C-alpha cells in the first residue's frame, strides 16, 4: 500500500456523496431508480435482522429504503463520520467509504412492527460502501433497531449496564473527511486500533493484570464507548471496564474471531465490520439473559476516533436482534405480541 495521498479515495468519496444526495431527496417510489443509478447490478447489501443479506439494488430499495421512508417521513440524514480507505483485509486492493450518523424523521407509520408515534425519531446507523468502477458494489449498513424501539415506547431488553442516549458524533466535530488527509495520520490510527485488538486477543481469564490496566494501554482515560441500545454508553476507562468490558468477558468465556470483511482508516478515524465478526458461547449474564448452549454470531461495526497515540471514542453497532434470535429469542416477534396483540401491522 502506498504512503502518498491516493486520488482513488477522493473519487470513491464523490461516488458515495452523490448517492447519498440523490437517495436522501427521493420519495419511497423513487428509491429503486436511485439505487439502480448508483449501485452495481450485483450489489451485495448486508443489514441487520430482519433484513440480513440482500442482492441487487431494486431488491434493497423495495425491502429496506422504500418502507423506511414511508414510515419515517420527511427523513433527513444527519452525518457524523465520513472517511475512506484502502481495505487492509485484502492488502489494499479495494476502496471503501465509511459513514455514520442518524436517519431522522417523523415516525408516522409502522416499520417492521415498530409502532408509529407521530414524533421525531432517529435511526442510528453506520455504513461501509465498497466502490468499484464509480458504483457501489457492496454495502454493510448496520442500524440500531432497539434504539428506535425505545423511542416508540417499546422496551425490548432488561435494564442495561450503560446509559441509553441519542448518541452524538465525535467530540471534536471533525469527522466529515471530505478532503484528503495526511496518510501518516491514518497509519497512526490503524496502529492504535491494532494495539487494542492485540490486547483483546491475548486476554485470558488467567492473566494477573487488571482489566483497567490492560485498557489503559490503548485507551485514553476519558474514553467513551458508545454502545448499542440494550448495552448503552459508558465513559472513562474504569466505568467501561465495570459497565461493559468486564461483564462481556465474563459472559463469553469462549469466543471465536471470524475475521473482518473491511477495515479502513483515514485521519484520526477508522473502523471495521464483519459478517459475522464473532461466534460466542454464552455462559449467562449478558444483558440479563440466561446461559444457552447454542453458539451464536455477532455482526458488528466498530468506528473509532484516535487522540494522540490512543483511542478515545468508539461507536459500536451490534446486531442484537440477530444474536438473540440465534439464542431462541425473537425480540421483534415478542414486542409485536406485547404491543399489538399478535396482529400484523
């Protein structure tokens, strides 16, 4: 991979920006045409449960975008992160654009069983787009459905260990990297992420080092972990250890890392996603749920901000509906039974 500023990154950003501009202005009936104009015919689109993996731009428009726009009216995109990079998973052969923010609108109609409120609502999301031949060839779009359920008064999980918030973008307000960035900054961000991942991979229950001491090697003291609804956000290294990292490691003694599909960095920001990233054996306690002998997958997007030589903000998207579905709990189905009496809405 080259160390100079590569114009291919700027070209890829332009493709995604044009796509977003057109899609954001489209009404539900216009989504299919916008998708077809900007995406490859054999588009692979990966989204959270109940959408999962879809193929072809028209299929994505019909299954996801048109129903969402019909439910979340007057929708606007509130973008917090936008960056691009060469994918280190394939030694830089592919170029991906990473984005994050909220899709905001008025929740006027039902969507996948979530009841309308007539009030402002925000669907928190992160997306990675692979750009080839000036079109989007692959997309991973992960969205926090339980967060939207909470806004509609539908609480799908027991009390979480962290705090439930509408989650902001970076504290520095500089996450929209529309212009080229110094390559050395992206390399420093990648080094910080790699250091953190190595610590997690080397962890075992028999280590004498405290979890807080381990975390301090790769995280700044005032770090913020912006977790998904059902887990919540947590602030500072000690509280992160107490409110998420510690409980997570205790609940999942057996973890298999399956690898990532894309991992990119640019400037002070970076991220990765897998499909799935992890396969876990739940020995009980995670999110207040009992143990289950069924190994289950976690699909995750991680977004990071580096400050100095350590990480300081981390936004996490976990497909909890898919994970618990594999564990035998249909969260959406249960919520529909509770709130709609089992009727299809």
